[in-house]
């Protein structure tokens, strides 16, 4: 069996992960410089606080299922730097796009707490979050998962076929907005919607869910990457186009009187939204 040490190491893509990496660099620089012991100790303690949090969260969270662990390992081993989408906008894929254990378990608990039966996932990648939520659905529950990339969709299907809960997931391969429009035209609605797709379309996803009643009356929207490596609260000149898009999305949600929301500092940011 492949050792975790043999898998490609993920780069830090969350505010906390990036902070821990910066503090680690600071510790190494201090070791080479003539810095007062007080400063060195303070930076070392800050590094320990930052770098120790994620592993502690992992230890204190219910372990992932065997199917989810296998999906995560398969995603880590795939050479994503060689894979691109077939859409008009080229999208480079990377293992860091996986939602992961903590977020997957959080979504799974939301499904249990809401007694959700119908879920819409806007942006699936290899299906970790979809499968985590499917594990919490009743036998007659269903997830519609939007994925623009055919290769990724087939990758996810193979993983779902290895799980007893994979048959609850239906994959729609098309741009997410097209699938969402089709679902709205058919009068569909969903108890829980998880958004983790093209950041520049987040505002469009949000408005379509509310304007076309794709979100059920007591439904919840969960939005991933709403802290996007800390860029939304950093100076504008430090933002990528995706960082700027997320900053604008967060402001749109905050200003929308139809909803109430909370932005949780979970992984790369998770915003939970409900219609008032």
C-alpha cells in the first residue's frame, strides 16, 4: 500500500496554512540572524500555534470512511499538472482542489442536522465533498453534482462506484450555470447547495439560486473558498482575479437583504447562507 510519505505534498492554500509556512520561514531566518531571544521565542510560539491547529482538528474529528480515504489518496496520486479542462477557459487542476476531511465531515453533519434529501453541488472535482454528503443522505436521497470536466467526472464516477453510497450521486457534465438553468426550468429545488466552482461566477450562482427558487424554502447554501488564501481581506494589489471575485461575492452576500449568513474560518473559508 502507498505510504502517505510517498504521496505528493500539497502546497498550503488556506490562510492558516500560508501563515504557518510564513512563520516557519521566519523561524529559519531568525536562526541565522542575530535576533533577541525574546523575539525568537515569540515567533517560535506563533509558529507552533499556527502549524499545530490543522493536525489537532484532524485528530479530534470523526475519521473519514474508507471510501473517502481511498478517494483522497487517488486524488493525491493523480498527475493533475497534466490535466486540463475541455472548456473555453483552460483550467489547471490540482490536488489542493479537494475539499478534504474536516470540510467533508462538516458538510456531512449539516446533511444530518437538516435531514436533507436533495442536494445540489456546484463544482465537484473528484467528488470528495459529494461522497461525504451522500454518506449522510437517506437511501432515497440524491445529489446532483455539476462538473465541467469530463475527465474529472469519470475519475469521480470510478470512486463513487467503489462506495455503497455512490449511487446517490448523479453527475451533470456541463458548465454549472447551464445545468442550474436547466434544473430551474424543470422546477427543481434543493435542501442544501454546496458551491465550489468558478470563483468569478459565484455571484451568478448565488443570484440564480435565489431568483429561480432552486433553493428550497428552508434550504441552506454553503460556499467554499470564501477566504481564498486570505486575499479578500488583503490589500487589493495582493489579490488575484479569483481573490477579487471572492471579495466582491462576499460583499454582495453581506449587502443582500434576502439572506443572513456567517463566514466560518474553516479551511479556506466556508460561508453558510440561509434565506430569511
